[in-house]
C-alpha cells in the first residue's frame, strides 16, 4: 500500500525559507518518479516540481523556478522540496505524489 507523509510546513515571513519532506513507503521508491503539488484556497491543485528516479532530471513550474529545489534520497525513501524566497503567493497546502497516490498535505503559510 502506497503511503506518502509530508512534513515541514509552517508559518514563515516573506523572503524566508522552508524545507518540506515526503516520506514514502509501500512501493519501490527508487523506481518511481515523484512530484510536489500545491493547492491554495479556491484554486485548483497545481504541479510545482517533478523529479525522476535518479534525481538527474527535474521540472519546475515557472512560478517557482529559481526559488524551489526538488531532491530525493533513495536510501531514505524520502523526497524534499527546498523553498527559498517565499512570498504570500506560495501559501498553499503542499502535497507529494507518486503512482497516482497523494499524501495528506502540509500547510505552508507565508505572511508577515
């Protein structure tokens, strides 16, 4: 059974940083591409970043390019999202996804 558990969200001031983690279990993590999505109130869920199985190829939405970095540690079955230069528009629930499964999400709020 695929399980994805996000952590690391919280309240941060504009310009600050957070690192999200996604702990995976129940499937062959190192054989799976992984993604981060986010959903702000009233908005549809949007793709933020994608990473391939080895971490050698990544994709970022234009809105986060240059500020966010996706990475993974296959030895720990964990994916990360380093978020820098956060602004209020980044406020959302962030979800990790793999094999058509979603975690429960972690809230990120950027506010002064």
